């Protein structure tokens, strides 16, 4: 099994906790960072721009993906220019649709053509990949983020979809495919196996990096130990009735 350092897929840390992001910045296998309003809210971020600018100041050497907050196309465009001005390593996340089901491909094409690095986000279907790729073609460096974990949540295997997406993007020299919202460590290796360019990984999954290649018998023993220790700490007891006592047991 490959170690993280041997993977060809680039691992981007996904989150919004400043201390965790700065700690991960010290890890050479972390090649970039992504976040979104939901993660920021969960992390207790109250000032979007202040938080983003502080992260960019501390992490100027790797891509950082930051999302617009608007639902209106004109306001998305204004915000995209504003966010892009915060740093040369910023990729502005534009959703492929707004909440009114209005596609944002024209906006994506316009911004990309103006030299703004974009991350076409919230992509789940192949037609969205195709139209995003077309909009980004010949533009600034960009990413297309397929939420493979959300695809898996519907009972569908995301691997065939991701393979097809790579084929659709073959002609886009400036665009890279992102395996977003993974649900388990295995997804990193799946993304690597199919040649996906980037995989975003939350800190909860990154904590499992140490398990890569671990001996399964040792892991079995540790699991048994965990169950035993938790039962002991809980104070659980099973009092057996006399007729349930093992044959030959000594009764006091």
C-alpha cells in the first residue's frame, strides 16, 4: 500500500479551524486548502473576510479555495473579484447553480476569461462537469469539484462518475478535477488510483493517516481492547443466575 508521500493525487485540507489549518500547513503532504460557509459557521467563524485574510497571510504558498456568499449572479461576480484580490493563491469557489436553479456557467466563463482562478463547486452530475469544463476552457487555472461523497450518500458508486469526469476534462490543460467531500480514508486511494488530480480531506479523516498500512491483526487486538476498556470504565456488570453458572464452577 502506498504511503501518503507516494500518492500522485494532491491532498487539500478541508476545514475552517485556524489552528488546525496552520498545523496542517506544516505537513508537506498537504498541497492546498479548501473551506466553505458551512464549515466556517461550524468552526465559529464570525467575520468571513477577516478569517480568510488571516489564513492567506499565514499560508501564502499553497492554493486556498474561498467561496462567494451571494445567490445573485451580479453579486457573485462582484464578490469573486473582491475575494480574488486577497491573494494570488486564491481560487474563488462559484457554485454551478444558485438556489433558484439558475446555472452559473456564463459567469464562470466570464470570470475565468478575466483571469480569476476559479473552483466550480457543488458539482454532482456529469452534465455539470461537461458544462463547467467548457466554461473554463482556455481560461485561468481552475478546479472542478465533484462532491463524490454526496454522490455516495445517494447509494451510487462515485468511482465510475469520477472516471468519466476525467475523460470529459482531458482537453482542459488549465483545469483539474477535485474529488470533494470524501467520507473515508479509502477515498484518497480511490482518487489516486483513477488519476484524479486533487482530493479534499477533512481533519477527521486526516487523523486516520496513521492507520495506513496498519497490521490488521494488531488493529483487531486494539479494537477488542477498546471494547473491554470501555465496558470496564462504564461499570457494566452481568449477574448470572445460579442455573447459568458454567459447569464445574465453584460456588461460594
